[in-house]
C-alpha cells in the first residue's frame, strides 16, 4: 500500500510534535504544513515538505489523504474544524469535554457534506482515557469510574488562558489530589466532586497595563475549563515563565473500582496511567496512529464524524492481522 499523505494544519507545539513523529513512521508521509503565519518563517530543514499559508489548503485536496488539525480547542478548532472536514479526512484533538456533542454535530454535518471522514477528540484525554473508561465500565459494570489528570501542563487550558485580553503568555498546571487517588486505590469507591480530585494552578504573564483582577476573574469563571475547579492564579514575569515553566510534562490515571462475587466481597481495580515528559509529543503520536484508522474507514466508504469508540484497534497499527495474532495476541 502506498504511504498515507499527511497534512498538518497549525504549527505550534502539537504541529511540531506531529512533524517529529512522522519522521519515525514509515507508512505516513508529510506532504505540507499549513499556518496562519508567514510560511517562510517556518523551519522546514531536514524534511521534504512544503510550508503553505492556511488559505492555500484547498489546493491540496487531491494531494493529502488525512489532515491533522493541530489548533487549539478554545477558538481554533470550532472554526477551522468544519472547514477542513468538508475538504479533507481529518483528525483533531478537540478537548473541551463539555462541548464535544455540539462539536461532533458541526463536524459530522461538514464531513458528510464533503463526503469525508473526520475523527474528533483524539489524544489521551479525550482519546485513550475515553477508550479505557468505556472498557473498564464494560468489564466491571456497577462499579465507579475515576479520572485524574496531572501533575502537568494542559495545552488546551494554557491556550485558553493565553487568549484572554491582557494576557501575554501563560501556563496552566493540573494537579491531582493525592489523598483522593489513594482513597480510590484503597477500594473505597468514594463520591468525589471535580474540586475534590484536582486543583488548577496558572502562571500568567500580564501585559503592561492589564487588569490582573479582571484576568483572574475571567480565568476562574471560564466555562468548561476552570469554573468547576479550585484555581490558583499567579502573575509572574516572562523571564520566570521561560526559565521555570518551559517544559510540558503531563499524565494521569483512569481507574475503575468495583466489587464482585457472592456478597460483592471481592474488590477489583482497573487502572490505566500515563507519565509523559512531553504532552504535545505524545499527543502527536496518538494523532498519527489514528490517522491510519480514519483513512481506512474512509477507504471502506464511511463518511461523517467519528470518535475513538468507532475505530477498530486493528485499524491504527501498520501490522497485519496475521502479524498481530502471531506476535501480540
């Protein structure tokens, strides 16, 4: 089979992570990167691909098999997602959990109109964590599921803070509460509110004449991102941010606790965890794996919007079914 031709829309940390990932993957080939900035400012050394302005994307409709959308969820993807999904098969990492049904509907309409296949919310949460939540609940019905994020930098939440008026730069850390994690691991099946499981810690570089009190209010009351959490907002200099908060670690846990057997005496715990030195580099690897999956769905004639639940696991690997049965089953 010929290599799958990949396009990258957006060249921030995630887009750069996708480019790096494609260098290690034999069956996926980077065709072009699309940016809202001046394409000549992008470093294209070491790779055989073209950098284009986003307005030129339509010229590549017949040259790209899957477009990986690497913009932010706060404002980029709601606008760009439907436009690209009408032209290309797409994969994105939209991560505003509360707005996923509405986002799915808009992408489904656009992809169906263009007879394309679009895969939304692919990363590790939503994404791999979502898949594990479903798997665990199916295996242990009647139990209780838990998701803990961090400690680490959330790209989506950091991007959302940076878009507030008066903010020049920002990083947001999600911090799991250790006492809550240990209570779940102890098999107690506690009822935990969002605020009891995590806190959010923001480090913000404000503009010269910015209203820091207003910025703080906007952060803490931002729907879908901060309003349900205990949130700390710390104002620091750009120098401090660059020196102390330039890395992008992250991770977390999905857990499901249940009791089985006669009288439900036996405690069972399923857990899936990630510990990541680079959030964008790992998310990029998930996107590239699932590019295979949506392309194979499209080849079967399937169009519209899809989620991680719709992609057969065998579709995301370059291994054949025979190879999987022989070496991994």
